[in-house]
């Protein structure tokens, strides 16, 4: 079980990258957190975009590593 305080920190990290993602016509949604694994979903123009993997690695994962080092993995889920 993950400590309750991790979720607000994960949400804050996602909020930090949201303007960048929204600037490209997309968005990101938090889907869950369990055992250090954060599940997200890309929305809008980011859903199915070939550059989503780059956005995930360079923006989302980096923001989470900096703000929530307890996160081990970020997984993208389909809606």
C-alpha cells in the first residue's frame, strides 16, 4: 500500500507538466498509484500520438522523479 501523501505529490507533478501537454492539444489524467507504479492516461491530441513516448519519458517521468522519488514506474493506460 502506498502512503496517502504520495497521491497529492503525484498530482502536483502532473499539474506541473500539464501546461506543456495542453499546449500541444492534449492532457494527462492520473489513473492510480500502487506499489510505486503510477498509472496515467494521455488525452486529446496526445492519445495515440507517436511522440507520446517522448513526452512520457522527458516530461512526465522526469517531473515525477524530481517530485516523488518513491515512484518506480509510470505506465500509460488506455481509456
